[in-house]
C-alpha cells in the first residue's frame, strides 16, 4: 500500500516531515487507546496538512499489525452488528508546539468529517 503524505503550501504540495508525521500520529493514538482500553497502532492512509491544521484517516491495528478487534471494548456490540469500521479519523491543530485533536471519529461508517471545515474553520483543502 502506498500512502501519500502531503502538505499544501502556496497552492503546491510538499511531503510532511517525518517528525510532524510522528507527532500527529502520537497525538491521535493516545485518545484511541484510552477509549478502547488497549494499545493500538495507527497506519495512516490519508494524512494532509495545511498550516497548523492536519487531517488523518488511519487504519487501527493491534501490536501484531492485524486489524484491531473491538472484543472487550465498549465498541464490541457495534462490531458484532457490523456497525463500526476499523478506521480512525481526526482533525488536528498545532497549538503551542503540540498537535491537539479538534474533532475525531472512531470506527466511522460514513463521512464523519463532512461538516468539520465549516464547524472548525479548517481549510477544505486537507479533506478528501
């Protein structure tokens, strides 16, 4: 799988630096692990940045690199009904030198971020 990590700069695209990518993924991983009550890895499928905004779509995996199982988590019943995905989506903003989650969707089955640009004033260009 090839993942493109880009940042929009003056109408052009540049790669997101490794340190920024790691910081964004770390900021996103913590609340996911806390909510699920178990460790989780995030495998970025979409990561876009413009200025101090970033948008992430990531596949959630266990420590073995397998898709996360919701067994033993609050989302287990939803998983049993097929009502939750294995994705995590987040809108983040750089503030005080740290990436912070502005909005998020754990296990979305639709376009949970459709209203995020208007709701949070984030640039439309970072969203698919």
